[in-house]
C-alpha cells in the first residue's frame, strides 16, 4: 500500500493541531474561567417528524438515526451508497442508477427488476420514490436524513417491510443566504455547488440549488487505455415558499437531475466451474477452442479474450464495447399545511418522471459477444392527505389517506456478435433480441396512528393501515427470426406474449407500542409492528422465464413482515451523552428477490418469492459532546439474517465441470437455502466519527471531521456461493479546514481524503451466468480540496 498521500494529509492535520494547540489551551482555560453557557457542552436537540409531527429524537419510542446536512458536508458524503459509512445497520448495493438498492437489517438488498419494489422506502421531501435509482444523484443542500428501522406504514405514504430512509432538503427561509463551493481532486474530480435563498416579500421566499460533478473514472480499460466508471452528473432544485399567514404555508419544489456517465462498468469478479451440459455443449464440439474449458474465463481466453482472469481488485477490464449510463429525472411537488384551531392538515401532491438508458458490454471481453441493456421509463403520481391533532393530555392522533400511481416501461434489447454462441452456447450469433415489459400500479391506502397517554410517564400507541393495490403487467418477447420461433437456438428466445396480467392485493398493517419514561432522561419502549410489500409481475424480458415456464413464472406474491422491538433511549451527564440501544426480531414471509432458474440447461434470471427469513440482532447508537469543541459518534449493529426455508440454484462450486452428464452443470438444479445467510446482509456493521472545532484568536475557526465505517463479509447470492462472497472492509474519511469570516460573509477552505487508505472493495455483485459473478468497484482513495464562500 502507498502511504505517501495518507501521510501528507494526516501530517497537515497534525501540523495544524500542533501550531494552534497553545491557543486552544488558552481558550479552554478562558472558557472554564467563565461560567459556561448552558448549551456549550450539551448535545443539541434534534427534531424529527417520524410520527408526522415535530418531536425531539430522544422522545420518539422508535429506533431512529439522524444525520444532519452539516455532517454530510464536512465528511464530503453526497451519494446514497456512501450513507452506509454513517448509518447503523444500513447497506447499499450500487451498480448504476437502475441497479441499486438499499437494505436495513439485511432486508432489501436485491438486484434490479422493474417488477420489484424496495423493502426500504426512500422518501425525498415527504415524497415516496418509486425506484431506488431515483435517489442516485448528489445529495444537494440537505437539511437532514432520518433512518427509521423496522416496518413502516401506519404513518408513511407507502407500506414497507424493512424501514424508511427519509431525506429532507433545506426549505426556503425568510432571510438571505448564498453559497458557492468548488472542489477538485484526484482523477480529474471536480464539483461545483451553489445555493441561493432569497425572500421576495414578507410572505414569499425562494431557494435555488445546483450541482455539477465530474470524475474521470477509476477502472482502467486495457483494450483502449481509457478509464471507466467516469461520472458526469448535474442537477437543479428550485423551491418557493408561500406563507401568507401563520396558519397556512405552501412549499413548491421543482427538480431536474441528469447523468451521462460510464458508471455501471462491472469487473469480472469470480469464475466458478461452468458447463452448460447436455445438448447445449454440442454447439461447441470437443476440440473446438473453448470446448474443454472449465470456467467462463478459460473458455473466453481460448477464444481470444485477454486479461479476463485477473485479480478483480486491480480495477481493470478489457472491453471492446462502449459503457454508458444515461439518466434524466424531473419532479414537481407541492406541500400545503393548514393550522385549523391547533389541528394540522397537510396535503402533498407529487409527480416524478425517471428515464434510464444504458450501453453495456455483457460478455466482459474484447470479443464480438453481447452488448445491450435495459432502458427504463418510469412515471409516478402521488397524493397524500394527513390530519394531525393537537398534542393532548389524554390522547393525540394522526390520520391520513394515500394514493399512488406508477407506470413502468422496460425495453430490454441487446445484440450478439460472431463469438456469442461460442462464449455462452445459448445465445445465437449475429442477432438482435428485444423484449418489452410493462407494469402499472394503483395503490390506495387509509392509515392512522394514535397515542394514549395513560399517565405522565406511560404511553400506549396504536396504528393501522389498510392498503389495496391493483396491478397490471405484460411481457412481449421478440424472436430472432419471426418465421422460426426457435430460430435453431435455445427455447429462451422463443417469441412470447404474456397478454395483460392483472392482480389485486389487499393488506392490513399495524403497530402497537408501549413506552415508559423511567426517568426524565430514560425512555424504554416495546413495539410489535407488521408491514407488507405488494406483489406484482416479473416484467423484465428477453430470455423471460415465461418462455420456458409460462405465465406462472411472472407472478410474485406480497412480501410480509412481523417485527418485535425492545429499545432504550437514554441521556447522561446533563445531556452530554446519548446512548440508545435496541434488540429486534423480524420475520419475513415470501421474501422477494432476484435469483436464477434452470430448465434443460437453460439459465435465466428470475424474480420470485425465494422463501421465508428471520433477521434478529442488536443495535447501539451513541453520541457524545465530549467538550464544547468535540462531538463523537459511534454506532454498531449485530444482525443474524438467515433464510428459514426456500430454494435456489445449486452454487457453482458444486458443479462437476465439463462432461454434459445429468449431474453436472445446471443439471444439478436446486437445493434448499434453509440456514443460508440473506444476500447482502453483513453480520456486523460499525461506524465511528468525530467532529472537532475551535476558534483561533477568537476569529478564524479550524475544524476536523473524521469517520470510519466497517462491515463484515457478505454473500451477494441467496445460494451463498463462495464465488459471491464479498470480504469485510473498512473506509476512513478525513476532512480538515478553516472558516474565515469576512464581515458578514465567510470563506471555508478545506482539504479532504475520501477512502484515505485506498481500500479497494465492491458495492455489489451480479450473477452474470456462465459461472461468473461481476462486481461494482467502489471509489478508491480521492484526495482533494474545497473552497466555499457564504455571502
């Protein structure tokens, strides 16, 4: 490992401390000589709206973790996939905008499928995001992010089984605020951010925020010497706040985000024994180059590929085809709030449109094999209405109704070259294949939650949600040659039209919480809650499972959750230290996941209910205001997430290699996954951080922010193949800088290092078939500097 750059930035930080330590000591003595102000050495109160009313985080009987926008800015974390370095028991899988997902307590980390909703609901300014990829943009001008763990639905618009990630941007305020920030770093990294807040009158204020982020990429393509995983992303958020009286306000938000990058460039990660077996092997007779290979890498190499079998951690590939990921997203929302004699009526109306278009080298070689990908066009509309009663001495409540409509069109098209058949034995050469998938959803819900204050220290809270969801879906798969439905190749490519599929699901979700305040600073609670994620259809097409198995392979049943939670929230040393801990037990039935299926030697991805699982563990969240200058954070979780039952294809390591007999290759079929660890679920996660600040000569402020996030190993596949194992890893980030006032304005100059020790690790793996897993390489070390001006 090259320690030169980490030593440089660490040395600068230490030099700053050494240079100003006497000043800091004098200042500390001066402060101690005075009577400290009441709040100097205490943690500030954090306000959350987890129960759809403003409350102190420590007063809410639920496991919540909050990240303030200032912490995101100091740690230079601006993407959802990096939030796992700050949040407890939260993991993110990221390939590109379409293939991304987040999980809480090990539940929800699955590869993309347009028929699959997230187990974790992602909300932006109180609006549910129908696709996880809608959150793949720079976290710009953020007020705070709340992570709620456990099933949610009795207060949130959409029902979820694992939790909610609630992102809140800064709203317009009635004072002038302006900031401009430029950053630059390694690999041509550059970022521009700007925000302007301007009151137009006593009743109207507007806020504009924009960003532009560039990165030349960190994967070297040895085929042409170019870098991949480059970033070119930009966005704009415009807001207007109307507040004609103290009893009414209206916030309108318009957004646009776009990206044209080479993100999603996967690295061949591992190669298991592979043999298509049976008749498929006859397409490449023994003696033909590649016929006697035991892995996809060996087969491709014999056919002329280079450097496909290498250490994936060198971040290199050898692709002949273009890598591209284009995203366009527009959104408009309006939130109106009325105060009616102490009752708060809220209406949230929102529309979003999200388009994704990729170009991928799907054979992972320089050979003329397979290129293509999924184009997706998603649009959604939602309407939510809530009524919150005044806080009462005996009881208070929130009731609401929610409507959500979504349309998704999936266009899966790819082209095969001369080497396609020899590489895969099933894909026809020199062909164009295409499939169209469509899905629509209409979701209706009524929900409510009430708290009964049985005494000054004992509360009982109950919630209920009724949901009805109507869905339609269809798959149309085009054949290679319409005159010959099989075209001489695999039955996977037969022409297929599912017709219009329809289903209606109804569900009840509930919550019951008993909370008791043992002391003013000790709150205990017990919660039993349920949640449900709707069923639907597998609308991904081209080699659709329905072509082999019929329409029954397209249906997925709802995913249901039951959760028991016992927690304790405590404050110590006059609110200088908060220690929150909880244990949980979650049962998921009919867990929805993307796996694989096999039929007569044909391999295909399949969205299905893979089985039932149990996730249980303990979580710890600590915040400490050690001094008026030093804030410490630590959170950790142990999670045992395992399947109780279900089945999945046999792991590659159990294949017998070439030979084409009934007991080799995919002919080994399926086996039980009972006892397997849930894919994407680390047993251990831990995050530690500090924020230190002090004044120099009572004017210039120096600050340092550091955080370290670590997680244990995971499996990327439900069958727990050793080839899908992602080792444990830790990431260390460091920022140090100065804030220099200039009259009413302020300069902020910082140097920073993300992934300071240059840890190479993977954010997720994809089962690419043919015995191979491909991985999404996380960003290596990036050292840079930022200059911000507030005026």
